[in-house]
C-alpha cells in the first residue's frame, strides 16, 4: 500500500510539475486575484473557456464554498486544475467556516483521485484575501489531508503544499512538524 507523502515548498503554484494544481477559486470560476488570477493568467484562455462552459451548464450560479471541480490546466505544467472555493474567515461563524475549509481539501482530493492524479499541489486556501489566519489555515489543511491518507487519498503519491512567502511556509512547517509529517521529506 502506498503512503501518500505530504510535502511543503515555498514557491509559485503555477510552476509546479504535478498532475493537478488546486486553485483557490472564487465562486464565479471566472478568475480573480491571488492564486486564482495567477492560475488563469499563466494557464491561458483554455481554463477560462472551460470555466465559462461550466457556468453555462450545471454551474450556472457558480461553485459553492467547500466544493471542487476540475478543468484543463491550459499552459500550466500540470494536467488539470482543480478549482475549490474557500470560505471567507468570520470568527462569529468559525465552526461552519472551518468545516467548509476542510471540505475544500477533502473535495479536491476526491476529484484528484477520480481524475487518476498521482500528485497534487495545494495553495493555502482562504489564507490570502479571504482572511483566514495562517496558523489555523495550516492546521485545518494539514490535518484534513493527513486524515485523508487512510481513505481515498491513499491513491496519491504526493500532496504538496505550495506556500507563497516565508510567513506562510513557516506556519505550515510548524504544523507539519507537530503532526510528525517531517518524515515525508523527499
């Protein structure tokens, strides 16, 4: 049985040579800022065209928070982009929003396995303009992915977190060590 490695890198998610890159998308699926804008810009018009087709069909109102779906990766060095919509952080709705954030990771992993992906790269979903505190975002992300290794995610060889900036990387690394995942180094 394969044990899915969970790794961390500081870098640009649009440069990752993996089967699937996860996009911290907005619900419109039509691009935006941050990770979403970078993926759409570097991936090229094929991603936007496919997202528009999805919006014209089953996803007419957009993608709901905590869900995920896949499109082509266009010019990215990945095969697919898995779009997931993270929640905006709100302390007064913490439990509901934290479950939605965990769902982003579970649903993205489910989609990756359904696609036949072996390697997946995640950003820190909701930790940018959606205001999720980095330490908590890291805890939710890493614990959700680590728990999924005994389920469908066991089909994956590697789940890579690609963190933009030293602060994000260090927040994830602290939690990664707490969970004992530092043995997953390549």
